[in-house]
């Protein structure tokens, strides 16, 4: 009788374990499960790479805009035509297309110095990572040293996967493009 119970228990175990063994040996659908496990990190990494590329593209566009617009000051066109900070910013915005909200997001800082050793620019952000808007417009005169800075707060959406891009409060990256030069000896 005891052997009969043992045989029944063994048969019951086999009946319960056999499907589990078959399931463990079956490889149908394993690629779909593996793909499901890899999909989220892959898509997140892909978006982080795309966002990093967009930030680099925006940085390059801002560098090009500062080089083009600084030429107005370098040659004396801004000074002789009476450009103020608003009209100079309009000239800057004409060189920027697509990636920026120029009216509300681009900041222009133009400072004049007597020599290169005197250049000392304060950080545009405070200790909390907020932008400090203390920008001026001093295009200087002939032969003066000028530093033109364009600043833009670029929003970062994948900060969880790409935390090194965020350098400001509010999950933003401050992009700064700078040009330093000596004004040409333009005439009146």
C-alpha cells in the first residue's frame, strides 16, 4: 500500500513538473521576450543620443550666430548705425533659425574692455542654477577689446538618462557662445 502511494505521488509530481520542464526547454518566443526586456533601455538611450546631438547642433548654431553678429561690432557698423541692444538682438535673431525661441530665450551680452588682461566675466548663473540677467550692451569704440556673448537656456527632456546635459535649474542647459576681438579702427 505504501508503494502504491509512493507511485501515485511520483506520477503526480511528474504530471506537474513535466509541463514546467517542457516550458523551460521550449525556445519559441524567447526572442520576443528578450526584445521586450531590451526595448526600454534601448529607446531611452536612443533618445538621449538624439537629444545630445540636438544640443550640440544648437551650440554650433549659436557659435555661428555670435561670429556673424559680432562682425557688426568689429567693423563699426553697429556703432555708426546707432544699434542699441534691442536692434542688435534683432540682427542676432536674423542669423538664428529653427532651434531657438529668439524673442524670449536668447540673451545678448556685449562688454568693452581696454585690454585683454582686463577681461573678467562673471558667471551668468547663480548658486541655484538660475540665470542672472545682468547683461549690458557696450559695443565700444575703435581699437577697444569687445566680448560678445549669446546665451540660451535649452530645455532638456531626457535628464534621467542624460544628467550631464543639465547645468541649470529647471532641467535646462545653458548654451553660451562667445567672441572676443579688438574693434577695427573704423572712422566716423
